[in-house]
């Protein structure tokens, strides 16, 4: 849970953001499938780990991600 009462939930169909104070759920389908790890780093960036690779949320408001996988190595 984040300081602003946001709870990130990884699902088989993508990423969900739950505002625990409002009950509002936002879906982030471009985050990847079968999410296994959700991490916010010290710079405030949101990282998502999936079976397909690693995704960095580049714009939370517009729900956009940059995907890194073995093809990028």
C-alpha cells in the first residue's frame, strides 16, 4: 500500500489500481499479463514484472509503459 492509500494489484489480465479511500479501480492493460512483481523505486517509478519481461510505467495518468525483455538484451 502506498502513502496515498493506493493499492496496486497484479492480475492475469494486467494491473489494477485501487483507491482504498474511494473504492475506485483503474485498469492498466498495457502493463503486461500474469503480473508477479510490483515495485516502486526510490525515484517514484513504478516497475511491473511479468513472464514476458519488465515494464516501466512512463506515464501513470495515461497508463503507458515501456517494456523490457530478453529481445532488448
